[in-house]
């Protein structure tokens, strides 16, 4: 009898825990729903890792990354002369312009013997979002992430790899922040 009561109470506890967790609203993060169908990335360096990661995140969200407004018009089966004369046709196309994309490294602190103790790593990205007709959707916005990295001369090569990994992590964080900012653009804002 005692064993049966224990098993029954354990089953009741497990059931109530499962019901409690199912109602908490937990949901995995997924790509945001964006109001536009195509985007042109401009102002990035030719081999910018931030641009390629941002393009991948946009494509994962269902947005086409195009080289130009003419390519967006062709993708929507709109003749180029009509798209140029009537920007309203391209109301689902936006231009994300990178105003600056930099990675910086500076000495944060030194020892009494003038040896580097900490490095400060910074990733800075400034951008703006405009409609196809040039109207601003998101004013120039700067994102800046900073991390400190302890440094030891004996581990110089390992610290180079660690700083590169830290810059990549900050870049991924910046891409996620940009995607969240792009998600606030509403369809009614896209109309000229």
C-alpha cells in the first residue's frame, strides 16, 4: 500500500509539472516576420563577414537579398522603366545601407611593468534603412558592442584566436539586433 501511494504521488507530481511547463509560454526563437520581400545591402566592404551573415539571416527570414533595385524589379516581374518611374511598384523592397562597419582593439589596462593586462574589443556597426524611393524607414542607428579580454604574452597566439572568436560572437549579436530592428517596420510604412 505504501509503495502504491508513493508511485501515485510521483505520477501526480510529474503530471502537474508537465502541465505547468506547457502553459508557461516557452517558445524557441525563430526568424522574425519582416514586412518587406526584398532587400539591397549597400555600403559594405566586398568581403564583409557581417554582410554575408546578415544576408543569410535575411534569407532565413524569407527575404530575397538582391544586388540592386533593378534586380528587385526583375524579381517582381516589373519592367525596369516602370519601376524607375513609379517607386510605388516596389513597395516591398528596401535598401539597408551600412554607414560604418568596424572592428577595433585597444589596450584596456597595463601592469606596473608596462605589460598589457587586458584588451578591449569593439565591434561597431552603423546603418540606415530606406524605401526604394529613398524615404527613411530607420534613421541612422549605431550598434556598439564591447568586450574585455584578459591578455598574457605567454599565450599570445591563443589570445589572437580568442579575440577573433569574440569578434565573431559580437558580429552575430549585432546581426540579431539588426534583425529585431528590421522586424519593427510595418507594411504601411513601406508605401511612399
